[in-house]
C-alpha cells in the first residue's frame, strides 16, 4: 500500500454468523471537506447446500455452492458503483481505472469457478494462505465499460454497467469435506471523477461466513 492508501479505513465489510451471511464494502474519503467526494461501493454473497449422509463426523457431501455479487446488501449496490460520499457531492461522470475482486475459499469441495454473467475474466485457483488458512484464490477482473455516472449517497442503483458478477461453481459431490464456514474477499479499485476526485485502494482480506441454503 502507499501512504495515502494506508490512511484509509473500510466503512463496511460485514459478516453475520447466522442465519444468513452477506457482505458489502466501501472505501470512504478521508474526511468531510468542501470538495465533492465519492466511494466505490460493492456487495457479495456465497451460499451452499450439503448433507452428512455417509460421512464421518464433522464432514459432509456438498450438493452445490454459489458465489456472486447479484444482491444489494446493507444499502450498497449489487455489483459495484461509484457513489457520492455525502449528500453535497453531485452526480458526475466517473472513469474507472481498475476493479478486481478476489475470493479465497478453504481448500475442499470447490474445483473450479466460471463466469456466467457480468463483464469479468476469472483466473485461478491459486493456492495461498489467507489469515492462516490454506485457500484456493479466484481473481475476478472487470473488463467492461470504463465510464459511467456516479450514484447519490444512499442509492442502491443503478450498478456500474455489467458489474454484477454471476458464476458457475463446480464442486466435488462425491467426497466428504469439512464444512466450509468461512471464506475471504479482497478487492482492489481505482477511479477518478470529472469534478476532480480520485482514489486508488486495495482492501485487506475480509472474513465472511457462507450462507446455508435449505
């Protein structure tokens, strides 16, 4: 991180233990000022379904697993958007430099992830230890339009064009695995606006809990 980035803090990065876990994040400006300020806001969600039939204690057969950014969470847009930091910052044009989302899942039933919706490429998995856990990391890189309008503070739409990520997760349905309760997300972004605001940021790894589906 640069010294500029290190002074920033995440406003959101939420995970609830039960019954459902979703997450959202934003990168705020430093402090209130007379100049317009903006943030990049985003949401994500992972769900699973499994059964313990035929497995020893503490392990399960996974039937399906999903990961996407298609749900608006905690007042943040689905996918991502450049959003006014306060009510005094007007709607303007934003130019995206980069947006990259990494998802790290503990090594286990997930064999591959393919993009089925949104303007993204995916790479991985790359084996990496995250927060002391051996994980497979998938990197989703946005490749869509570079210019779009900002949205007002408090708005959840519209999302940045083609920023809603949908995937197909291939899993091993035949072996027994420990229940995957926690996964990690990291994002990296940069943008500038027509009225003079700019930022570049990479988040820490954010811990999340998988939402069970019944």
